[in-house]
C-alpha cells in the first residue's frame, strides 16, 4: 500500500479520551472534531465564511445525493468539491451506505450492490462498491468511506449477513481505490448491537490496514447503553495511531460519551436540522424558541457561547424571527448550534490536555441530566 495522504498524531490521552492532530492535504484537523454536514455541497443556511468564523475544521458531503444532483461528473469538471463549493479545508464524503439503509423501501440489496430509486425523479440507479469509490474519487474529498450495509435489526443473523457483506464490499473498495496518494479510505465497523459481531468486524477491518476506521450503525434507534457498550467493545481493538470516527452522532451527550470511549471524529445533521425548526442547542439543553417564555428574554442563547449570534442577539429577537418565519432565523440558529458543538470539542480537547477530562465530562453530563429532570417535573 502506498503512503497514506493523511496522518494522525496522538498528542494526549486522559483515560480513553484522546487529543490529536489529523493531517490532510487541505489542512490539519484538531481532534476531537465535529464535522458540520453539507449534504449537497452546502451546510444548510451557513456559508463557507461562516464555517471559518465558527472554527469548523472538517465538513461532510454526501455521495448518494451529489451523484444524483448535480452529478459527480459535474463536480469533477470543476476540480472537485473544494473548488466547487469554495471550501478550502478538509472534506469527508460518506459512501451512500446510510442511504441504502434509510431508503430501504425503494431499493434492492444483493451481494454485488444496491439498486435504488432516485428520490428526485424516480429513476433507477445501481451502486456497487466500485461505483461508490468511483463517485467519491470524482468528488475529490480528503477522506472517503467504504461502501457498507447497515442492519436495523435486533436479529443477530440479519446483522451478521450485513456485516459479512460489508467486509466483502470493503475488500472490493480497496481494490477500486486508486487515488491513494490524495484520498484516504476509511473502513466501517458494523455488527449491530452484538458485541461478538462488532469485535469480529473490527478485527477483520484492522487486518485490511485502512488509514482510518469508522463505527457505523449507531444512533439509529438503539439505547444509550447499547451505544456505550458497542464503543467499549470496538475502540480498544482499533489501532491507536489511526483516527476513529463515529458516524452520524451529534448531541452534546453523545459527543461526550464518544470521546470518553476513544472516538476522535463526529458528524451529524442534527444542529442545522433543529435550527430550521426553531431550536437552539445550549449547554443547559435544547431551547424551543417558539415558546412565549422567550418573548422578552434579553439573554443570549447561551452565555457560555462565543459565537456571532450570542455576542449580538437576544433570545427575544431570535424568537421574533423564528415566529415571523424569517430566513435569518435558520441562519442564526444554524451558526449557533454548530458553534456549540465545535466549542464543546475544543473544551474536551483542552480538558484532555489538562488531564481533567473525566471531571469535565461528569460535570457536563450531570448538568444536562439535572436540567432534563427539572423539565419533566
């Protein structure tokens, strides 16, 4: 295998929590890191300039959606995603595996790949491991993902079938992966909520020697205890000198849970999705800005947040633009919500370097749980 286009430098550990530097061709990422999701080569309601202002260091784009529109060939003609979307920092693309699962009612999965129906115009398309790699190489992200299959099932036999297929597809992805000098291919650990399967998956993929590893198939309806147990099973089996990525996870609680168990990278649509519904993420929990409670509230969304929104706008104003259905409501809440999670990763990184991560995590989780209990009463 040729020299990897990325390298991971572990700087500090505190228990299982890690702080490091992930070096890519488009910049160095400080870990732990939260990546805003730019599904269609745009983080919804947020410009690249805003992403720079909130210190975003990595963004994610979606292979399935960009293949359908505008087409990976169009993106390639513009020199890849970095030039196409005017973002010069690191980019990660997923492989379409999640869409295979989430659009299960309109696709057909077999050992060779997936036939699916476009959600745009109903046309039929075919993704194989080779096709997923080809599309991602056209998109030109710094980090690309192997094509995998999730299994939304408590049935161990179904989870094993999907895991075994994921492993065979991973081998085919490696064979199809020709841009090894400019793109890093991550393998994805599957196996549902079953410890034995997860351990087998981790060992199988580690033997394939990927530049990095992701844990997929979590945050899809399983309990918090299942998530914790799976991570505690998987991360000790992954190489310590390579990055670890927990896919699709983006609440404050889940980021803390992941870092405490050795995860370095996260992504999720949640912060921008809830923003479009008038909700703000805060260190005290989620605020519904539609409530009358905030009509005359002069405070910022979160007094501990250093974002442009919290420095300039009151809860009363943001409630007003939310209730008035002004476009700026989604913009301001998206900027704030993303910064809250990015600032959380910065705070966790500082706590790891200071050797006080366990204390930091306990304080933050106790505060969240205490306020949740108060709201129920």
